[in-house]
C-alpha cells in the first residue's frame, strides 16, 4: 500500500522532510569521544616526540660534548641500539597516551547494555539509541497499552435512553434493540477480532485482534449472547462495503444486505461517541422505537452521559445504524435509489443511535511510580492519544502526568493545530514554543499531530541545549514521528511492521516501565564510559609523565616499553570490559540528564584524575630516588646507560607498585560522583571481580617468572608486601579526594563545546578531509576512529538487505492484496490490531514507509 501511495505528488514533500530529518548527525557520545580522542592524541604525540628529542639530545650532549667522544665505527652498533631504545620509548609513550581503548569501551558498554536490555523487554535496533536515552528530556507516550493494560472491558452503557452502570440483562432489552446491538458489534468489526476461552480454568478470556472491538465482543459475551451466530449469517464475503477506521471521521462503517427484508441495505457505524452522536438524527428508546434526536437532546446526552463516562476514565463508543430501502417511508430510513456507496458524507448522515458504551482500560499498576521516577530524573512525560479529552485527562491524572498544583496544559488535536499554526496555515515554531513547555496531554490527536509536536520540541531553541525526545508508536502512520524523534519506541505486541521498521527500540511488552529501564541503561552507558575515562586518563597521565620526567632526569624511563604495553593492556582492554559491565541502579534516576553539551570529563572526574595522579607520581618518585635506601636494595640507576643491563629489583618494584596502584584505582573508578562507598555493588559484577583477580595472578607470574621478556626480577615476600601496601594506599587516598570540593578544580573549558559544534555530521568530516591544511591533523585520528565503524555499516547493510529479501515476497503479496481490497471496498485480509484512537490517515502512509535513516543494527 505504501509503495502505491508513495508516488503521489502530495506525499513527496512530506517524505523529503522525513528523510532530511532522519538521523544523519553523529550520536552525542560519539562526537564527544571523537573530539576528546583527537585532543589527547595531539598531546600524546607532542610528549612522545619531545621525549625522544630530549633523550637523544641528552645522550649527544653527554657523550660528544661533555665527555668529548667522537662517533667511531666501533661505537655505531652501540649508539644505534641506544637510539632505537629511545625511539621505542617514544613510541611506547605515544601508544600509552593515545586512548585507543575508547572505541572499545563504547562498543563493550553498548553491546553489554543491549544484551541486558533484552531481559528488560527492550529490543534495540540501533545501537546508538541506547546511549541517546541517557540524555532524554521528554517522552511522548501513547496511552492505550503503554500506560494502560490494553485489556478493555465495557463497564457502562446507555441503552434505550437508560444509563446502565453494570452489564444489563439481555432479556430486559427490547428484542429489536438487542438484535441491533448484537449485529452492530458482530458485523461492524474486524472478523479477526474474537474472544476465546482462557487457557487455564478461572483465567480471563483471551482477546485476539483490536482491543476496542474485543471489548465490544466481550460485552456481547457478558450478556450471554453469541456473536459467532451472527457472523455465520453474514460472512465476510457477503459484506457490501467496508469503511475502514480513519482519524478524520473517527469511525468505521459496514454495509450489509438485510436477509429478511427485500431491497434493504443496512449501514452500521461505530466510533468516537461525540463525533457519531452529531451524525445521528434519531435515537432508539427502550421499546426500540426511533425518536427524533434533536441538537438539545444531543447536548444533554453529551453532558449527562458521555462526559461523566469520560471523566471516569472510560473510552466512549457510539453504535448507530441506518437502513436504505427502496421507496423509503420511515423518517430514519434512506432511499436506496441512486445511492453511491463511495459518497461517505452522504452515507454517514441521518443515523439512528443504538447505544453508547463506556470502555475501561485500567492504568497499569506500575506506571504511576515509573512516571514519578521520570519526573524526578528531569524527564517530562506527555500523553498523546486519540481518546476523548476528558478520558485522557482522567488517565493522565491517575498516572501522575497531571499533578495537583502544576500548570499542565490539556489540548485536543484541533485546538492544538489552531494554536501552533499561523494565518497561512503553516506550523510556527514561535507559536509552538508557547505551547509545548506546559503541554502534558494531547487528546483526539492524529499521527500528524504527534509528528508536529515531536518536531516542534526538537527544533525549539528555548533552552541552552535542545530537547532529546523519545516517542512511542504502534500504528503505520506513527512512522514519521518515530523517525523524527531521537529515540523511537515501537510496540512489540500491538505495533505494525512499519512502526517497528521506523523505530530504534521495540518494547516487547508494550509497557511504559520498559522505557524507564531504557533510560537507566542509557545513563549507565554514559557512566560506564565516564568511569573508564577517569581510570584510563589517570594511568595515561602517570605513565606519560613518568616516561617524560624519567627521560629528563635519569636519561631513561623507569617503566620499560614492554611493561608500559602491559599496563596499556590492563587499562584499555581489561578495564574497559570490567567497567563497562556495571549494572544500573535507581540512583541513576535521581539525577538530571547529563546534557548534550556537558563535557565528558566533569569537575569531579578531573579532581579524581589529578589527585590520584599526584599520589602515584609521588610514590614512584620516592621509590625511584629513595627506594634503594629505604628498602635496602640495589640502585637500578647505576646500570641505566647499559642497554643490555639485567633487570633490577629496584625498577621491578617501581613497575609492580605502579600496576597495583592502577588495579586499586580501578576500584576507585567505579564511582564518579564523590561516593564514599566504592565497594557498593561490586559483588554483583562477577566480570569485574574475575578480571581484577585474573590481572593480579598475571602480574605475579610476570614479576616472578617474566625475567628477560618483561625485564623483571623476582621479589621477596617483604618487597611484595610493600608493593601491595602502596597500591592499597590508593583506596585510602581516594577517600581523601572525595572530601576535596569540586570547586577547587577549574572548569574544563577545553573539552566543552556548543551543541552545534559537537554534533559533527558526515558532511563536515568529509570537508575536514578535503582541507589539506586545517583538517590534516584531524584526518589521522578521525579516520582511525571511524573506518572500522564504516566497514561494519557496509557489512550490516548487506546483511540487512538479505534479511529483508527473505520477507519481501510475503510482504509484497500482503500489500498487493490490501490494495485490491481497498480499491474494491472490501475489508483488508491482513488487519492490524492498532488502537481505534490512533488510525492511519492515508496522507501520511508514504512518509511512514519512506526509507529513513541508515539502519545500524549490530549483531551481538
């Protein structure tokens, strides 16, 4: 269907708009990490080059100027070995300085989160959506099935001009009136909707198909009547005309040829009560007689029946009919002569109201608490529904979206459009900015209204940073809103294939609480990256400064090249795996969103990095210069000029102490918000414990048996105790660091950037690469960080194409049959179970199914 409608000229501009609004910009976290990696890379390169220059310069001055030696052929081999040694030290400094583990840490954190989110009913389709949810500031949620249980039941009814607040006895209803109720429900609904007996005795009946229709069918079953008997009399192939539900008329209709009356056709209509009632000219009384339904009587029914039901949180549905008879004589009958079944406005007038029912869809028990958590976490929750405004207000109050004393705005779709459109009928961002900050409920809305709201919030420039919006959707025409949103959530149970294709995350249980869990995991990804950064940059600063200062002071690095590479392995691969697998806690939802422009390295993190770097540098300096006297060991500096000197216990203790300080600092890095209890939750992460213990075992083997390979010498028990004690001091020093106020650390303006600058898209990267001057330095780093990702995208694109090809035959057949059914006026064979309040208007189908942003589904 979508492919057929896509060719219409009116659909093209909307499709183009959706394409241009799709996610072409890099994710916020990726942009921040790319820039941070470039800056650290520049600094690391400069220090590495400077280290090599200092080492070579000192050697030349000492040998050829101070000692007066000349370069002879006998000295060539020795001098070249020394130069190679210095060059290796420089390369090692560069390797240690450049945080090549950052992409690995991000990938591990996202992959682990995606895997765990599956257990929380979040099927992630786009990997970056996980970390984007950590910045979410607004959630636009559907009502039915997301905030409510989506198990609808008729609890009130208005039959024969009497208001029943319980299920009436069918025997007490007039025979003609009762038969019309049964036929209206059984015939004017999807034949795929049905009620089945519960699988277990004493359980609730199973509802299959559209939930609203199932509620009406359940109403018939509750009156101890059979809808199947009527459907057998009027099978689907006998239906003359079917008017499928759409958001413009808020109703659906079915035309049948009446069996027991010659030349009589009956049109059944059901839909939103306040809409259908206005199309009724008659109403059946308790005797089944059609009485005139005047405007005053309609207003009375609306104010005394429909609105009280809606205020009780009920969805109200009106059932009506109209007979078309040859030579019609009754006032509530239409003439059959010259009738055009395609003339919907003419068909749907002069109806006779049969009854009005109130359908209850209870709020999920866990939703109010989940919404309260979102509000405490700085996330504004808005309800977007097709229900009556009173029903929507009642449900929003029960959920906690509307809170007492809060200036929350509730609007209907028509009023919303009137307020946000200018005189030319175009949506004005200036007018939108007056509405969306206080809007909490949008009722009687269409999918287009949802798209306008989402786009208006995202495009707004009211705040310092733009809003990050998450949206839920289940219908075909929710596609544009799902694509436009930063994160689109599709319903896994009631959602259509188009909605799922347009989404980033699929809620397998259609539950709002799963969205809250996605927020927790998104923030946990940010925290995991921040923990890794705090840990790695501490090691970077210490290792690089030790090598640099060692070159300046003792003409060599106290840490050998192979030793620094082992430390690099600990801090990159193993630490990223250990710190990326931390589980989220409710504490994550007690903070506001990080913000799109907030630097990755906060003041607290910078304070911890500087404090621990000072402690570790102090310990290494004391061991280097005073260690031989304090610990009664040989001074390793005596053989510093000998390239082939054997390993010493002095430098081995420096290396061993540095590793243990790094390992204990890894425990400190688990907390990045000045928490004192650094061991909290550590035993819930067996991966962290396993890696930490495994690294200690490997370190013992390296020290005791590494020998020439790692340039180490076996240590005594006393020396081991000193190394462990100095390493353990990192934990005690960490407690002191948490007491130091964050304000003592200056603001890191060098790693802060405006939102527009952070969101580097692919076109900007291409321009940088084309610029031979200004972009040359960034090319080296950006290419290295993005090339692997580009290759993965290409591979996944081919994989996804093959997966789609497998399902294309069935999809094409379904689409073709649906088009033929719609053109022939028949009911589609494949009918979605979408909510009646959120129908798909034809004008948006092309946008919903237009190819959107590039899918980056990654197989974990």
